[in-house]
């Protein structure tokens, strides 16, 4: 049977959980996730987890934070002056916002603390610092494209 290898396009059903058992994402009730193995479309640990599987295989993989969304980085946590928020906006812990840097790039942040003069914003990925567990089922494998190089 064909085994998944780098360059293959695969379809996978998955159920993603934190180590405490909390579900953070699942393909249940949706189309399976389709991606090219080794292309950077998914986190590295997910790529490694499907490698070697055959169609119909089911398995559970444990992905350490370093192979998922990395560790939380302190420089991604910032204090923003409360008086710079729109007057009609009441900042609350857990609120998700989009900010813009000086180059015009937008990035998501989450409010983690509201103080009298500042609001603490976290621009880390919501799953940064978390080890992840995925239950996987390989649905299909399509071989990667073959490149022919001619002089």
C-alpha cells in the first residue's frame, strides 16, 4: 500500500485537543483537511505525524509546542495606552482585535489584562506554548507532482 511521503497531497480527518482534553479544532462534520506534506501548509509536527500512514490508518499523535506553534514569546505581549482605544469601545479580557504595525500589516491580538491606564495585548498565536494531541484518519493520498528538469 502507498504510504504518505513528502510532496504527497493528502486528505485527513482530525480532532485536535490540548493535553487537558479540551478540543480546539476538528474536521467533524466538514470536509477533511487537504494539504501537501512538507510544504509548510500545516505545523511541522502534523506533517511528521501523517508521514508513513496509509489510506484508512487511524492514529493519535502528540505534538510538542516546539513542533506546533512554538513557545509564548514575551516580546509579543505589549501594553497599549487605554486612551488610544476608540471612546465607544470598552476593552475586555478575551476580546480579539486586529492591530496594524507601522508597515501597514495587520495582526491579531487578544486582550489579556485591562488596567486603569493600559490594556495588555498578546500577539502570540492562541495555541503558542501548548502541546497538542491529534486523532488522525488518513482519507486519501495523491502522489506529488514530478518535476522533469531538462538542460
